[in-house]
């Protein structure tokens, strides 16, 4: 299923509102996106990375786990059904039930409180290429992923376009209220920018 997003003043507003599984500890987000992102800058040279939209075709996704900062306890797992992955036009979308352990529930609370808002992933590469369009830019293009090991909620992501959010039990009512608040905030921002 492709998720549709509207970009309004740098805030992504989802156009659909549906949880993919029933859980009081449901989270969803993008572990990676297919946009180019800045990894670091050193000595005036910018180093970027981008994932080809076809890089995940044929990748080994057999037993991906979810962790926090790529370390510690397993919080959700593909093989037990508490984690699922979807590849769509934006990137690698994940959703999980974080009700299976105390540590997972604690992460849910941190995501719900807005303390943890972004993601990352651990993987190996079969094929990549490097571009240098000018003397100040280096781009690594990941063309084929060999295996995905984990998707992690993280404190500091490499790709700032990633996201993770928590959805509550009364998600339709809550999401509708949150969506209304975001629309009002966007309207106010647009009024100020005029």
C-alpha cells in the first residue's frame, strides 16, 4: 500500500489514517527514505548518500528486528509478527506492536512523548556507486541492498527524513484531533509568512 503525503511548510501531513494492526502500543514510520541526505561535511566537501528506489528488490528481509539505536534488546521482530515492513515510493515503511516486553513498552512511551522521533536501519550492500558532480560534493548511491538486519528508533539519525510515531488505542479520534491541530498550526504559519 502506498502512503500519500502532502508537504506543507516542511511538515508532512498524512492523507490517510489507518493503523495496520490492532495494538495499544502501535508505532509506525520510515526507517529510510529514497531522498538524498547529507552524511557529513569535512574540509568544505559535502558527503551525501542516497538509496536507489529499487535497491530493496531482492534484498534479504527474512528476519529483521527492531531495536533502539541499533543495540540492546530486540523490541519487535518480523518472525513473530510484531514487526512488518513495506517498501513504497517514499522508502522503507515499518510498523510494529511494542507490547511484547517491558523494554518495548518503554520505547513506545518515549516515542509517544516525542522524545524519540526518527529512525535508522542496519544493512549490507551488494552494489553501490560514487559520484562527484563537482569538487565540493561526493555522493554515494546505494544501488542494491544485500540484507536488512534491523530497523531502529534512534536518538540521532543519519537520514533526517526518517520518522517514527506512536498511535493510541482511540487512533481515529486522536489522529483526527492531531490532524486538526496540525492543520491549524500550518494555517497560522502560512498566515505569518504572507
